[in-house]
C-alpha cells in the first residue's frame, strides 16, 4: 500500500521515505501532485516541495 510521509508529503512504498529518510507516515492522504521539473514549477514552490517526484497535497 502506498503511503505519504508526514514531514515532506512524498508518496512511497516501503519503510522509510526516499526523500527525507523519515519513518513517520500515513496511509490516509488526499490528492497528489507529480513534479517533473522542480525549478520551473510554481505549484511546487508554493507548497514547498523539496524534490522531483510524487507528493500528497494533504496528509491525514
């Protein structure tokens, strides 16, 4: 099952977040954004996404 990191909101499978290496996550999340070009993404800048990848908009 896919889960979202509570710290950086990355969506992933496994035990630790691949982005921030955290281990606090939730299986309850809503919406997602996929960032392909971090430098030119206004949305990624507004919601402070740290890197390319798939991120949840809201983590429960």
